[in-house]
């Protein structure tokens, strides 16, 4: 097609936007193998008392050798679709947040689409480490609201055991495997707030997965110092961006990095006395991008979250990236 010289170019067509998106289902998957602190005592110089005092972790799950990130993600995704009552053929987009997928191509999301028998969804991964799920959730929300996706499956999945150095007692006591998922669909009103996100370039090397192995490493004191100092400020910014106050928050779900980090962070926010604070790390360990959706799904499964609860999500970690939003749960 040609246009008359000097004439204004024709506007591009665009799908009809949606007013908002909503979470219609959640799911999770934890591998069968349980690794206790006593088990770790046999691998490295540590003790159950030492681990609990410093991290709050009592046990964690470890995937089988023949399970990879996509396998874990697909199981969580399958549960989320069932919870939402959504047929796999309806999924138009799959986003997987992960930092431990060893396969460079295809993406973990591409493998998930294959494993779940999806038709022709847009499929891609998000690599923002521990805040990866909140980044992926933001992209999913934007996709729904722009009209470019009608049903998005967003998953956080990690097999950190394959990048863990089990001779380093400062990190191997933390890491674990698992996955959490959510299904998003259009809504007549926004039920996911605008994302608030950013990074700290000076701390880019504070959490890394590199070298032969590869091996996970972190500068724990730097991460803890930043979290205790900055995460409360960021949490308040997220709630303000949603047009809410802390009194509106029913559930607080921070990245499950360390219980000794979560407890003072929650205390600094002046949450309501009856607000639920996720503590999934106690029995699931640190699963990086999977911690927040995994914690939410398990809280819902246990009946600890009321229908339509308002939840504050805050992720931070490797990169050094951070992100969060307020969501209304199913």
C-alpha cells in the first residue's frame, strides 16, 4: 500500500485493551525429597541449631537428578490451571522466571508449553533472579491489559541444588528447589497494581551464579544490610503506588531469603496485627524466583488466606534487582 505524499500515515491497529488483569488460579510444586538440617550436618560443618538460629530454615526440598527447571515449572503450572479451571488450550502466553535453568535454548517457558501440551503461546523466560517472578508478573499484567494476551501462565521455578556448592556452609543451608505459578486473565478493574521496580548497580555482584559448576555465591552481610535498610522504604512505595495504605494489606509476602530478614522487615512496616506474613522458608528454603508464588499457593492450600485477600509482594536479590506490586488473590 502506498500513501499520498504529505499525508499523515495511517495509525496501526491494536487489540482492544482490558481495564486490568486478575489472578484466577495459583499452584505450586515441591520435589519429594526432603533435606533436613541433620542431612546437611553430614555434608558440611554445621548444625541444626546453627542453621535455625541464623536462617529459620528447618528443611528444604531437593529435586531428583532427572528433574529440571521446566519439569518443576510445568507441575506448578498444571496445578494453577486446574485451580483456575482453565484448559491448557486457552493459554496464550507463558512466562517463566528463573536463574537456574542450565539449558540456554529452548527457554524453560518453551519446555513448559511443550510439557503441558499448549497450542501456540508466546513463551519466554525472565532472568531477574530473586525478584524474577515480580518482574514476570508485571509483564504478564501489561500483556493482559494491552490486549496482547488473554490467558497468561506466569511461573517462578528454580533448581538451585544444581548450582549449589555443598562445601560452602554459608550458602548450601539456604538453597532449595521448587516452583510456584499463577494464571492471569482480563478483569473489569485493575487487581494488580503498577509494578515498582529498580536495581542497585553497585551491588550487582553481591549475589552471583557463575564459574564452573556453576556455583551460587553471595555476600550475605551486604544483602542483609540492604534489605533491612531499603526494603521497608520500597514496600511503602509499592503500597502508595497502589493507592493504598498498610492497613489495607491482608498478606505480606516478601522474598523468602532468610526468616531473620523477613521478621524485622515485617515489623518495620507497621502491618495490622491480623496481617499474615509468609514464612514458607521454614520448610521450603530459599527457591529464589519461586519463593513468592510458592508461598502464596501453599498459604491458599492451607486455607490461611481469605478469598479476595490483598497481598503485598516484594522481591529482591541477584542483579541486584528488586520489584513488587500489590495484588488481589483469588
